[in-house]
C-alpha cells in the first residue's frame, strides 16, 4: 500500500526480491503508520504466509475506464 502525504507530485520506485530468497533477508516488521492504514503486520515475522494471512488472495483485474484517477 502506498499512502500519499500531500498534494504535490511524487515518484515511486519499487525494487524487491523476496521470492526464492535463501538465507536471512530480514523480516516483515511492525510499523504503526502501516497498521493505521491497514497495511502492516501486528507481530514481526519472517514468514510471508503469516504476514499476508489476513489479506484475501490477489488476482489480476482488468483496467476499467475511470477505475484509476
């Protein structure tokens, strides 16, 4: 989830590589701001299944005119 903090322009760059990761890479950490927006974990974990357990499985959705601003 991305939450804006104003009305000015912004740039978002996302880079990730958790899939097929071997060894210790870090964790899903508790973050109060993320929790306030429904995007955080309530307890730190290194398991993606635990971190995403409360969310429904995502599925591809076609763009519909007017769906995005």
